[in-house]
């Protein structure tokens, strides 16, 4: 086999081996923002569910949520408030039915009640219980200083705090809890073909007579969650298929919807009319250019 030169050596790189899964990069969730929508929803969901698993939920009479930094300053435009409401009801971004979001938010706001973790209804006055702390960058007393912070507090009938936790939405839908021990994070399995750079990826693939896609599939199989009933490659391919179907469903919902985009900026939806124009051209025997909208 011919040798392939690697223009940069390991000693010249500063990053650890690339072990990011494609399922970390492509997350099924709700938008418009991974950091301002998905992250806060996951934090609120974790808080609510762990109130239940910790045996405290029957004593909770009120939940208070405070948003800080960028979540407070831009949260309304990014639907952070809606994400928190849905999360407190026990919804995860990857599992919620998009068609159920608007009815759920309207129900919470109209009734002044939230179904905490999907188990128990408690009063929720949004103006009082979901506060945008626009003048405070970081949650007071937090060890971490990150501009996407939120603090959730569960209160009993006397107004005493049963639980108070602070989370930060650090991007990509990932969240970290202030004061949590890093050792509690799930340990990652070693991958068969580690690489530290694009050059090393090419060299490793060449040395093992693999295409880049084959090499990455092998690495992905090593990172996949174990399933006693399915081979790792089946788990990976099924996960990819779910992502693809979610993308297609998202496109179809965008094409069917008309009117103004949510968020308060009065931006009109364009996909429906653009799709109509493409179909009209095709009906006239003309080839529609799907990239015309970008021109």
C-alpha cells in the first residue's frame, strides 16, 4: 500500500481525540435555538422529574424559575419561556410532539396551572413564577459564570424551598448543573480509530483501507448505547433514520405553515409560497430551481 503523508503531527495538535458522536451534533428537538430553547427545556424537565423521583413532588405547591444573562435578554424571541413551561411538565425536546406544543402552552397560560412532571397540577402564574432577570448576568452565588443560566426553585405550602438548582445551557442542547461533580458524567467508550485532525483521519482511513464513512461508522458503533437485542450498527442506522425522518417532517411542516413566525419579530413565513412557485414551474414543464430562494 502506498504511504500517505500527514502534514501535521500529533505533537502539533492541541485537541483530544475526536470522539463527538453524530448524535451529539444532530439532535432531534424544538427550536429555534439549541442553547435558548432545547437546553432550558431539558433543565426544567430534569428538575421536575427529579422532584418526582426524589419523593418531593407531592409537597411542591409552587415552582419559581429565574432566567439570567442571554436567556433573560433574548429569551422571548427564542421561546425560552415556552420551553421552560413544557419542560416543567416533563417534556423532553426529542420526545415532544410538535403539534402538541401550542395547545399545551395555551392551556398552561389560560388555566394558570402547570402539570408538574406530568404528575401533579400546581398553580403557575407566569408573571410571578417565570422571571427574566435582565439586569443580572449570572445567577447570584453560582460557581459557573456562563451567560445562559437559569435557576429553578420548588417551594412548599409555607413558601420554604424544597429544592433549588442552577443550570447552564452551554450550547448544542447540552446543560451543566452548577456544583455538579464531573465524575457523574457518563464515561465514553474508546473508539477503534482515534484521530486528532482531518489529516490524521485521512491517514488512518488510508492505512486501514477504509473510506471515511466506513471509519466513522466503526467509531460510531463503539459509541452507541448497548442494546442486547440489536447489533451496534443497527442502533446507529436506526438513529440516523430517525434523524432523517425528523428533518423531513420539519421541512413538511415548514412548507405547510403560513403566516407570521413566532417570536415577536413579525417575520413572515416564506417556505409555503416558495414551494408553491417551484410546483407551479414544474406544472408548466419548467425545471424548478430549489436553490433559487438562496439567490
